[in-house]
């Protein structure tokens, strides 16, 4: 592997990959390789300590029991926390968002400590939310609507250090009545959007890549399938 290879950490795909969120790391690698940037995915499983030396990290969704294992592992090996502190971008999806928070309550009412990277807490909502979700980004770094598929019981409340990623225009997002979707805090981008999110939202993929590379912009990429998928999903509105 060349020294210039960008290394994408896929955190705990063995327990936090139920909804195909591992695809986010594949999208990141593909979009870098298409631009001539060498990139590799490094899988970090429950058998591995979490390295703090990677360039970019992704963390997927999962069931309540799986995310409890993930919380314990990330607490025991705090490499992700150290990497985020030095500014490495982190993408966290659904249960990943919840695990990065202060605590979350499982659907049977158990409170589990998160790893405290995000100023959020999560409690079960009256009903599970399943369906398409669309939001308008609340950051100048993104210009396109975000789309995804949400499937979660937990509803997330944001504290003062956490900012929402988007304003919901279709679906539920962080929680019934909140009207917001996802979280931005430091180098972390977190969202309830499965899809995988980066296959559906290439602008978000490129934002993470640009941050990992420390550049302001990237050469645009035209991929017909991605454009078609976006158009199809936005039509839900
Ligand atoms: N188990 C969590 C919930 O139901 C997260 C689900 C997920 O990652 N899709 O809220």
C-alpha cells in the first residue's frame, strides 16, 4: 500500500452493518479511485482494537443488542474518539449515531452509555419509524436535498453542542415532532439515513472525502446511475 493511500475505517461491520451501511465505505473508496486517489477500506471488527491513525471512518446501523456490543468495544478501545479529536471525518448511521451519543435507551427500556462524542441522547418512541426520509441541509457545506431510508425506534434529542444536519421535508428523522434529521458536531456527520446514505447522496460523500484530504473542493464526477437514483428517491416528495 502506497504511503499516500487514503485509509477508510469501516467500524464493526460484523455487528453494525445490518442495513448495508458498509456500502458507504465502498462509495468513498470508489469516488476517490475514480479521481485517481488511492484508497483502501480497513475493516475493524470486534476482534480488533480501533486504530486512531486512519483518515476517515464510517459506522453503520444495527439492532439494539448489536449496538450495545459496539458501545462496549468503542469504549474499551477509544481510537475513534482520538481520531475525531484530531479532525478525522466520521460518518455514523442510525445506531451508529445513537452509540456516539451520551446514552440511548433500548426498546425494552435499558439505558446504555454511549461514547459521548455527540451531545445527543436517544429514547424509544411510541412507534417505530420506517420509510423514506428527505431533508434540506442546514449547513452551507451541502447544497442538495438529502435522501435515505429510515428504520428506527429510537428518537434522538440534540443538546447545545450538537447541530442538526438537515430540516425534514418528508419522513421523521431524529424524532417525532423534532423536524430535524441527523447531527453535525466537530468532525462527525451522523444521520438516520440508510441507503446506503452515500450511494444516494454523492455530495455528502464528496464532503467527507474533501475533509479527509484537507481540500476545499473536488473535481465533480458524473455517474448516471447515481443521478437516476437521486431523481427517483426525491420523487417520493
Ligand atoms: N436499534 C436502533 C433503533 O431501533 C437503531 C436502528 C438502526 O440502526 N436502523 O432505534
